[in-house]
């Protein structure tokens, strides 16, 4: 109560004083502003988070075309060596066609289709022809047409990592005995220019692997059947020669780290019919290989076993060692090597016609197989950053039952040639051969290379006095340029003189007193082919990525060249044409 009385008294006392004096007082206070935000209350609503903005970035797609320059080169197929397994990868669609002077022709055609998951199929046609007449060594122009024709098809079916493939083909080889001579007024059953004509039909099937990846077991099983025909015009015997061939083999290989093992076994049966029905041969072959590849040594070693049985002859057994030894001395420029190998090759009529088409079938006798033992040792390597490769080595060979070809069925009257160059026959004997060899390739740039090959031979033919028809020296020097549009090359091929023996059956018309029959003696002569120099050139112009024009020239210095005695080859000749790849 007392506080309230004092507060009212003070208020009454102050009021009259304020009014009477009219005094104003203002107080301004300044300090930092401190903002504050009230707490927000979250709505009980879930918002839609879908982004409705679509980004469209500006991307500049710039494509630079890459031009891939390809060069298609044909793979020549020699009639004597082609086998069906060469077609386990199809060739592209390819055509080569050309003609030349003196009149000649060439045609190679391959067409294929491949599905990487299914298989492939390929068809092919090969042709070589020579039509112009050639003057022989007696100054006579007989029919000298020579032709090779081959047609075939191959197919393969993929089964996982394995492949089933086969080949069916027919080949015809035609020659004419244009090197023959028959003296005027002489009657002979041998016709100059008579045709030698051979047909060869083959079918082959194979199933297995390609032996590239040996981390797993690789194998193959193969079989081939063949029928050989002799359609020759001369000699005119009743039934032309015919020969059947049956071959089968199996192979298996496996790698184990740096090591690998391989084994193979095969069987071959050759049988003659008609004019050579006396011929029958069976050959069993087995091979074993062991390989190791390390830091210093790369070695593959083993042996081949052959059991050879020719009808009416005693069976023969052969063991031929096999060695491939390469040493790595820490530099690519010096790599010593040593090699041993060999083979057993039949001397049946089919094989002899491929060695020499002018052989005579009626003269064919039961012959043993040719057995070769070979060895080589030397050094090789690559220097100057891989621009220069070389291989220098010495070789040694022992050849049992080696064919020495001599010219037979020649006749003379009183020492004068009446019939010559008719046919050739083989005589079998042992030959020992030493060779010295050098092979070099220089590539200063990727588009240019030069190659040099030099080979010298020393023969020991003591088992026969017949000449062997082989050179003591051969070599070649060539240069090649492969450009984007133009490719060309030139090479010279050398071969020393070669000799063959010629046997004449000489009839003496003058007889001694008291003789009632003419005497027949044998005369021996020699045919020598001169030192051979063959200059060749080739030129390719790539008109487009698919079409190439080509020109090939051979024997451009017009030398007298021989592959067989009494049968000279073309002089200077050339072929022009087109290659197409689609």
C-alpha cells in the first residue's frame, strides 16, 4: 500500500513540470542489425521429382574415311605339289587372265563364300597354254603345244574348333614331242610331235585341327584317292597306262608349356592297271616329333620310319632322322642352325611323268623308291633393324635310287643319226651331293626389297657313268618395288651348263665277209644345255582397288633355255592381262 502511494505522488509531481517547460528529449541508439528467421513449418506433401527438362547436347560427328590399300597376289599352284589341305582357308574371288607373244595364255579363277560360324566353299580353274611352234635342235618345227588345265572345288564345315573339309579336282597335262628328229627316208613308229597327255583325278577328305594352338590336343584324319590316266598318242600300245592311288594318315600333337609332342602314321597304296598292271606298291610311314623352345635353344627332333614294299621286290625298311636346331646367342644377327631330314618317294609311273613328261610307259619297270638323307648347317639372322636378312649354309645329301634321266629310243645307221630325241628313261643309282648356299634379302624401305640366292653343287656319281642333268651352279638376283598404284620387279636367273647322256642303237649296213646279219652296237653321246641366263620383269598397275593391269616378260635376252634335253623353251616372250578382285 505504501508503494502505490509513493508511486502516485511522484507521478503527480512530475506531470505539471513537463507541461509548463515544454522540453523535448530524443534518444537515438545505433547498433548492428541481427536478422532472424522464423522456423519453417514442413508441408505434409511429397513433391513430384520428375525432371521435365530434356538435354540435347550439340555433338559434331566427324567421320574421316580410312583408305585401306590392299595388294592381291596369286599363289601359284604347281601341279606336282597341290594337295587338298591347301584350301583349308578360302581364297577371295579372284581372276587373272592374260595372253602373250609368242602365242600363250594364262587363266586363274577363284570364287569362294565363307560364313565364320558355318564353313566355306571355293571353286577354282587354272590354265596355262603355249601354242606357237618352237624350232628344235635339228632346225625342225614340230607341234610344240603345251597346256595345263585344272578344275576343282573345295569345301569346309566348322565344328567348334575343328573343321571337316574336302577337295575334288581334275588336272590335265598335255605335251608334244617336238624335240624329236626322224631323218628323211627313214621309217619309224615314233612320230615327231606326238602328244603326251596325262589326266589326274583326285578326291580328298580331312577332319581335324590346324595345329596352331597346341595348348589343347590337335588332331587330323585324312584320306585321298586318285586315278591317273595316260592318254598319249605314242607309243601306240594296246591299253594305255592307268594307276590308282589310295592315301590315308592320322596326326596328333599337344603342347606342354615350352614342350610339344607330335606323332603321325600313314599308309599309301599304288597300283598299276592295263599297260602297267605289273606295278603294285605299299608304303607305311610313321613319324614322331619332340620339340622344346627355350631362351637359348629351339629344338625339334624325331625320326621317320618307312616300310616300302614293291611287288616282286624285297621289302625295305628305312629310318630317317629329323632335326631342327636353332641357337639364340642373344642377338638377332647371328643365329646358328642345324637341320636333318629326308624322304621316301615312289618312282611309280605317275611320279615319273611329273619329273619328266617325255618318259615312255612301255619301258616302265618295277622300280624302288627314291630315298633321300639330307643335312644342313650354317648361320642366319637379321641385322640393321630387320632390314637385312641372310642365311649361309652348307648341305649334304645321300640319294639312294636316284633317277638319272637319259635319252633313249634313238637309232643310228652307220653312225649317222636316223632317229633322235624320241623319249627318256630313268636309271636308278646312288648319288652323293655337297652344296654351298647363300640367301639374302635387303629391305631398305617397306616398299622395296632385293633378293640374292647363290647355290653351288658337287656331285659324286660313281655308281653310274650317266650324266645327271643337274647344274653345278644356280643363282638369282632380283629387285621388287610395291607402291600404292604401281608395282614392278626385275630379276636374272642363272644356271650353269647341264649334261644328259644319249644312247643310240647303231646298225652297221656293211658286214664282214661271211656275216649274214647286220651288227647292232650301242653308241653313247652327250647332250649339253648351255649356261642359262633368264631375264624376267613384271609390272602391275592398280587401276582401282579391284582391277590391276599386269605385264610379264621372260627370257628377255633370248637365250637358248632347256628344261629337258632336245626340248628348247620359248625365246623372248611376254604376257599381258588383267587381275580382278571382287
